[in-house]
C-alpha cells in the first residue's frame, strides 16, 4: 500500500504541473479572441457576422470533440492523449498566426479547439487516477484556479496586445509556451492507468456530431439580431433529436462495455446531483459573463479595455481562492462551502437586477468579485464530488460528461440571458427615455430570471455530500 501511495505522489509531481500549465494555455486561448474580432474584421475585410464564426466554430468543435474523449482516454495512454491534444493545439496556433486569409484562420481555430477539448477531461481523469481521495479537493482547487484565471485574464491580455501590436501576436505569444509544454510532456509525462481495447463505434461519431453541434449552434443563435426565430429552433430541434439517438445508442453499447460515452455515470446519485448543480452554475456564470460587459459598454458607455480591467479582479480572486477552497473541502466536506456560497450568488443576482444609471461602477465590480468568490466555493467541491463518486473505470467517461454538460449549459445560459434581455429591452423602449434605460430594464428581468433558476441549484446544494471513499480515507489518516 505504501508503495502505491509513493508511486501516486511521484507520478503527481511529474504529471500535474505539466498538465496544469498546458490546460492554462489552451483555456487562455478561448477568451483572447473575443476582443480581437474588431481588428481581424478590419485586417481581413470581413463582416461582424463572418468574424463571429471564429468563436462559434471553436465552440462547436469543442462540443463535438468532448464526447469522444471518454473513448479516447480509455483507448490510449496518458502520454499519447496529451501529445495529440498539444500537437493539435500547437499546429492550430501556428496556422492562425500565419493565416493569409479568413478561411485559413477559421481552419486554424478548429484545429486549436480539437486539442483544447481533450485537455480538460485528460487533466481531471489523470488527477482522479493518481491522487488519493482525501487530497483531491486541494488538487481540484488548482484545476478550478486554471479554469477561472485563464478566461478572466484572456480579454485583458488580448486588449493590451492589440493596444501595442497586431492580433497575430496573440497566437505568436502562445505558440512557444505550447511547444514547450509539448516537449516537456513528451519527455517527462508518465502514463497513468492501463489502456483498454475498446472498439470505436462508427455510428456514435456521426450521432455525436448531429446531437451536439446543432444544439450548441441553435442555442448560440437565440436572441441574436437579424436571425429568424425558426433558424435556431430548427437547429435545436435537430440537436435534441440527435441527442436522443446518441443516448439511445450509448445505452445499447454500454451493455457490451463498448460505450462511446458511458451513461452509467448517472446511476451514481452524487454524480447526478453535483452535475445538475454544476450545469446551473455554468449557465449562471456564462450568462453573467456575457451580460455584464454588454451592459457596461452599451448602457454605461465604458470602453472594452476598461470593462476587461473591471472584470479582472473577480477572475483573479476566484483563481486565488480555489486552492484554499480545495483544502477546506478536504477537511470539512462540500456543504459548508456550497450552501453559503449559493446564498451569496442569489444575493448578487438580486443586486444586478436593481442596476440603474446611478449605480456606481465600483459597486458592480464588488458584486462581480463576490459572485466570483462564491463560484470558487461552488465549482471545486462539485468537480471533486462528481468525479469522486464514480468507480475508477468511469473516471474518463465522467470527465467527458462534465465537459459536454459545461458546453451545453454555457450555451444555454448565454441564450437564456440574451433572449430575455433582448425581449424585455424591446418591450421597455417605448416607455423609457433612452436606450440605456431600456437595456437596464431588460437586464432587470434577465437577472431576476437567473435568480429564479438559481434557487434550483441552491436546493441541490443541500444534497451534495462527500464521496464515501474520501470519508473513509480521511478517517484512516
């Protein structure tokens, strides 16, 4: 037993830092592009709708590739999966940096997204395999820090780069770090676990594409300007139909231990409860990330860089708190963190619903920091409980399920916020004196709606409990 613990610790020292830095780089890349779209439009002479495909295609590729990672992590070694992910990301980054035209740049983003989609399930699965149950909270806190800080500093970093140089520098700056991680991973990364000869189901691949791509795309179009309502509804309908067919196929395959994405993860109640709360939290966080910058720029007249700097403290606070939250989880369990944090998130939504032209910017920034700190107290326990509730043979599939749900929930949260906001803003315009006042009226109902949905997450929080294997491990110490 002591030899096994020693092996786990030595593997962790070699693997985790490389995986964390690599994950930070690929996630950072996700949010740097939003600020650069205007510069790319001017440089490549494309419209806003065309340029938006750089983020839409990235998101769709992520949604399609993530369900594949459950099979990929079962079938290949840790080093092989890492090399595939970082090679794809590095090649995509190079293609973007040298892109002579928009089509080439778009292709590079798709290649980048293919690597990015693999990295987080790989990181979470590897940690579940090498870290003892009673220490997982602290390590999951480091993952949450990566997930929080990278997206938070992405827009600010992109804004600074664009202030001094070309948008291509965003990719040029990331490429050497990605190549260094690729080299270190290939040289020092140890394999964890034994690959299984799970055959690739050729029916599941197209079903996965039909399910997740139209669903995410349709959700992203809800509330968009100059888009007929039937277009997103048709896409969502196709996606839902494809998802039903995909899930039915997995139920058939898992009886033969050949599932592309094993749904037996949902037979574990703690996983299902934690995943439900995680999905609602993702909806709330992504919706807020979209709504707040929109309001600050259009209703309060702030510049994009000002908004980025204003949102930065919340993201940094979330990142700094995540490792501390992980250690508290290891000692005290999830409820002492999740329940009070859920109440604070509800309070922040209620405050945001009262925003008016006289609301000071610093009050919005403080509220955003409180929300970010609260999410830090929510995400780390939920990730740890969800995966810790599963047997080891389902870790890879649980990580893939969480990744897929994150993508769908994020798109759904954004669609919900934007749709309610757009509808209520349009309804308020005839009765108010300015567009800014109409937008704030629309935001009032969007945040109230988010608060109403959040009550379901608060209810789930009372049923989140530490996995039994972690309790037993803690007692043994």
